[in-house]
């Protein structure tokens, strides 16, 4: 494929550069694949996006080299920040005050995931610092994948909302702890006080940037309509600016966006449909993020020893999340079946996990390389398999208003309008 790209680069010299043409074609193929997958199988479009990206990555696509840096890394951070801002805007602190067992579920599933994955990888001979880093990455579920599954299946109900909330909180924990841990890698092992300080610094700086984001948007919404396209443009621009500032000052850009969404929700408790307001630009950014994740993750080492580690991590992670949600299920207002489906719906891994791995690689090449060796295949596997499991969980919970009825070949020849 590299030879073909070299010939093409000599033949066509677009003003925007060959990578622009490559990415434009790749995104067009991903959009078509997502539609066809959803239409003919009933599965969410994200599987089509990921499949196209994975095929391009395995074929040697050079438009997204690992480790990510520059524009590619910023686009990933921006996409994650937009998704987490939307996810944070769904969470009301009053919900946890009226039902504190939700926080118990969140802490239990994240803690069990961390200790379970760390124990398994240490047992399999991974160095302690690598096992711990991978365990922190495994904590993060994917609100991006889960929200796209909910949109494509038109899911709504207690299982959907609880899974989205717990996925968002797990991302909050992972972003805080991984950002702090990555900053400590060059210094090696550290004591408890040295461990807590970086966590507080990352969290504190992210809270400040998130508060600025929330206040700016709150002021804008006093004079602008929430449904205006100008408001959507302002929202995306402010999130992009805060993402750049948070990373520059030592905070976490996605964490700042998540906290900003949560704070704005407290200032404006009215329910808003962020995807509808941010429109096509946000949808294209999200699709770009999924394709970018799968292109990069497909470049990993797919050897047999790595496959064993990946399968072990995935299985232990799924068991830990289901067990953690079930432990806190008593008194949370949900049945044991609903708790099971919530745990299964939290199985996807995607952009947040990839961003955390890139932080480890930037902080320490040798350690980050060992983390990426296991994490990248796991991310690609659970971006696709996790989307399938989340779809099955939401349908089994009975919360999808769209029937699972893929189009049978020859049964329909006309165009299908997407919801």
C-alpha cells in the first residue's frame, strides 16, 4: 500500500495535500459502511466506522502514525472532549444525592476492574508499573460508543441512563489517575504523598478550566438560543480552546470538558439535546474519532503472546464491571437483571482509552510501548465487540424503541431515511 500511495502522491498534488484526500475518501467509506451495517444487520453504525478504520490500518494507511502527535492528537482530544462534555451534561448531582448507591456502583466497578486487571497481568509476568498502567486504562468505559449505540437503537430508560452515567464516571476516574500517573513515570516509583499530589494538581487544574468553560457557556446561553447554529459553533470553539489550554497548563483537556459539562448542568438543569444542537459538525468529528482510533489500534503487534494478554484483560475487565455493578445494585432501585445489562453495556473501550495510552507513550517511551502493545489490540477489539454487547444489553433490557429488524436482501430496494 505504501508503494501505491507514493505513486498517487506523484500523480496528484492537491492544494490541501495528499493526506486530506486520503482522509476524505476514508471518511466517505466509513460513512457508507456505517449506514450499510446498521441497515443490513441492525447493529450500530460505529461498527462500520471501526471496520473501515481497522482495514485501513492493517493495510498500512499512513495518515495516522502511532504514536499520535500534532494535529492527529489534537483532533482525538477534541473529539473526546466534545463527547465527554455532552456526557457530563447528562449527569445531575441531585441524582446521586437521592440515590447514593449509584456512586457505590461506580466506585465498586472501577475498583474491581483496576485490581482484577492488575492482578491478572502481574500473574502473567507483566512488570508492576505496566500492569498498573494497563489496569488504569481498563477502568475507562466508552461513553462515546455507548451514546452512539443508544442513538442508533433509540434506547431510553433506567439501564441506558445508568450505563451512560457510570461510563462517564469511570472515564473521570481514569483520566484523573492516568494523567497523574503518566506524569510520574519519568521519576519512577513514588510514595503515597508523591502519588496524591499529581492527582490533585491534574484534578484542580481541570476543575478550573472546566469552570471557566461552564461560565462562558452559561453567559452565552443567557443571550443566545440553545437551538441556534451560532450557539453550536460557539460551543465547539470554546471546547476546542479550553482543550488546548487545559493540556498546556498541565491539566487534562477531556477531563476539563467533562467537568465543564457537569457544572453547566448544575447551572442550567433544563435537559438539552447536545447532539442535535451541535449538529453535523459534531457527528463528523465523532465519526473521525472512531475511524482514527481503529486506524491507530490496528497498527499494533498481533502476535500470539500478546493475544493471550489481550483476551485475559478483556475477560477479567468484563467480569469485574458486571460484578462491581451487581455489588452496588442492592438499594439502587434496579433489579439484578438490570444490573447485569448495565454491566454488559459498559464493556466498550475506545477513544478515551487510546488517549490515555498516548499519554503514557509521551511520558515514557519504553513503558508506554509495553502498555500500547497490549492496550491497542484490546481497544480495537472492544470498540467493535463492546458495541455489539452494548446493543444486545439494551435490547435485552427492553429499552430500544427501534425494533432489531435488519433489512433482508431483496425485501426493500428504496432508500432508507436515517433517524
